[in-house]
C-alpha cells in the first residue's frame, strides 16, 4: 500500500468533483437536506412516528449510512472504471477501491460538522460524554466499509452483475437500519430474535451514532416503544465489538478474494 498515492487519488477526486462549481461542497449537502425534508414530512407529519426532533434523529444515522452506501457503491466499480491503471505494471490496485472510501470519508466528516452546527444553532444538547461513542462507531464503520469495498470491487471485475445486485441490496439494506423508525418497533416485534437483527454491523453503527448525537426525550419513548436502543453505553460497546469481529472476518475474505482475483484483472477487463 502506498499511502501517498492514496491521498493523491482522494485529493484528485475531490478536485474533479467540484471543478468549475460555484457552490462547491454545498452541493454535497443538497441531497441529505432534501432527504431530510422529504422523510421528515412523510414520517413525522403524515405518518406521525412520534419521534421528537425527528430530523436530528434521522440525520444522525443517515449521514453515516450515506457514507457507507456511497463508498461501497463507488468502490464496487472502481477497478473496472480504472482499467487503464490496472494494466500498468506494478500499480498498487488496492488503492482504487480504498480511494472511493477515502473520498466518502472526507464528505462524511464535513457533513457531520454541518450537522453539529445545526444542532447547536437549534440549541439542542450535543457535547455530552456520549459523543465519544462516535470514535468506536466510526472505526467499525470504516473497517466494515473497507472490508466490503475490497470484496465487491474484486468480484465486480469477474462478475459484472455484482454492481447491479449491490444497488438493489443497498435499497433493501437501508430499511433494516433504524433511521426512519424507532428501534423499539423492531425489538418489540422480534423479541428474543433481536440478536439476529443486531448482527448487521451497519444497524449497530447507526444506532450508536444516534446514541452519540441524538438527545432522546425523558423516558426515551414514542409512547408505545423506545426510540434509541439503550440510554447507557455498555450495550453499544458490546455490539460494536461483535460488529468489529464480523468486519474483520469480511476484511479477511475481501483481501483473500482481491489478491486471488487481481492477477486476472487485466484479462477480465
């Protein structure tokens, strides 16, 4: 791995993204802000989910989800999109999917700062000890994103349907993370089987970001079910540990598949 090359690729992607744009990074806020308006209207005004400050609840989870889904989607096609580099001698191919992850990580960090400014501007609570949960949650999110990106980018060179299957899977995956509904709606229905739901690393990451950023009302309830999974810290740290182990397993698989397939990348392209 050449870290300088990776940094240069991320920097290049950022420059290309906003080249000739008057508003620059502001355009990257347009999509999440539009989603915020639409989902808030549908789920708070029309369907009346009963979650106070629904916009903050939604965005505290959706920003990290958008970073993840954008990363793996871009990384999946990164090797195919850079066929000219693949055919060069001794080019470190791992940096291609990783540059997509780095690009999304920069965007996520900037969008998170904007969310913090909005929360403070609305005079909501933010800088409590729970905010530190962002560190382990962010680390697990990055680990899982890198792992899945390496695996999918290699598979997509050999099997081009991978990108299309991923696009469909991400749509379904979005709804199995507690972002537009309260966590209690899932735990109440699954009961003893909730542990299966919590094997989804991104669900755990989303829930932890919500605990770190969103300030639930007294009682942590919509009136019928809990909003966030737990008001403590141990629950999140335990499940982040499990998510980290799952991510490491996927990373091991992703590296094995990538290294096995990369010898044939030039031929497959």
